[in-house]
């Protein structure tokens, strides 16, 4: 099946706008009725009627336009419709990424629409309707952002990439996620402490400049692509949280890797990106580092690789 990726991207933007309208309408109805949210796995993993209605809308629009394409969506998966990622053209979507934000009325909420060919993310659209931020990317064609203030698409990253000589200058995205079991929370806490701690008193401390939790994996990826976050690390996300973000980040010159073991073995190779396995999409472990500028001491690419190594030296992982 041949796929016209430019056409897929144009259509994905239309779908994202329609989904955005549904999300805003859902939010207004919630505010008027003070509706609650249902729990999925636990009290930190929520779903609302709007997650479900938005996924139904998106699924219907895609099926009408591309009846032969496969569909993987967070809420369809939760309802037992479990499709593996194969080589077939596949839409991988999260109707609301940032459901906790949606419930709280915190504006970092988006629809995330990814599209894969041969199991590789090839098109990504992320639309944050409360802010009016639209991120788009197509493999080999760069990634772009439009906002209400800048309605003409701007190429990402937004500014020429600066150098990053050490983690001390880095603003990181780190998330607590929804798995709060003892082992996970302790490993995460120790990892956060090393990333953020002062080496004078914290063993292995890297003392990063700061950390943010946007509450949406897709928007964390997008902000690293913009260049305003330096790196994002999380374990536990699903393909629908990251598929669109992977394309947007890679097309903005970011490096996206999976687990530390995968990343370390790939990093040994000179053209390592060709050796980052395509299982990154479904591997549930993600580290993305922004495009970095060249300095007199090292190329931007070497600085990205060094940053990955330094972060993975500080981080403890667990099985999902
Ligand atoms: C969640 C968000 C959050 C991340 C979680 C995701 P949801 O997705 O992306 O930032 O920490 O791992 O599950 O539940 O809002 O779609
Ligand atoms: Ca979701």
C-alpha cells in the first residue's frame, strides 16, 4: 500500500482541530456540571467522557478517509481492542494526553496523532487546544509550530541551538507518571535526586538547572523539539503518548532513545541512529535530548550523546 505522507499530514491536522473543538466543548461541559473522572489503573490514572468521545470522533474520521489503515488508540486499547504495531500504515493516537491536567483545568492538554509506516513514526501532529499550539511533522521534512501569536508555521527548534556543556545548564522534563509503587517511586526519587542534587552533598549529583512536569508526554516531547526544554526522561508511557512526539522531536534534530541498555549499545556505533531499534516506539522507556549547537570543544551531536550518557549514568530503571 503506497501512502502519501503529505496528504496524511494535512488530514491529521484537520482531525486534530476537530478533536480540539471536542476537547474544549467537553471541558466547558465539565466546568458547568462539575462532573467527576473515572479511575483506570488507580487514582493517579484518570479517564473522562471527553477522552472517550474524542477518540470515537477521531477513529470515525480516520476510518471514513482511510478504511484500510489500522488504528491504535488509548481508549480503544483500554476497552480491549488491542492491536499490535505492525508494518501496516497505522494511526496511533491519544485523544487527550494530559487527562489529569484536563480534569484540573490546567492548560497543558493535547490531542496526539501519530502515524507509522513499517512500524516507524512517520507523521506527527500534536494540538493543544486551550493554548492554540499546533505542532506538525513529516519524516524527512522538518517539524513546525503555529500559535495564535505566530500563525505562520515556524520551523523547530525555534532558535539556533545553543551549546550545552553540562547538565548544569539543562532544564529537564521529569514526570511522576501513574505507577506509584514503592520500588518505582524509590528508583525515580533517587534518579531525580542525582539529576537535580548538588554534588557537594548528593553523591553523583549533576545539579541540573531545573525540572518541569508538563503532565503530558506529547507536550514534553514538543517542548524539547522547540528547544525550551533540554531533555525529557520517562518510563511507563505508551506508544500513543509518544508516537507523534517522536517524529516532531526527531525532525527538530533531537535524539530519541529507549532504555539505557539499548541506547548504550547503539551509542558505541559511529552512525548509531541507524542502530536505535524501531522498538523504541513500544519500549515504554524514553529519553529525548534537544538539538545542541556545536562548540569549539565538541560537535552538537557529540554533546547530545554525552548528555544521554550522563543522564543514563544518573538514572535507575525498572521493568514496566
Ligand atoms: C500521561 C501523560 C503524563 C505521563 C504519563 C502518561 P495521559 O498520559 O502523558 O505526562 O507522565 O506517563 O500516561 O494519561 O494523560 O494520557
Ligand atoms: Ca490519554
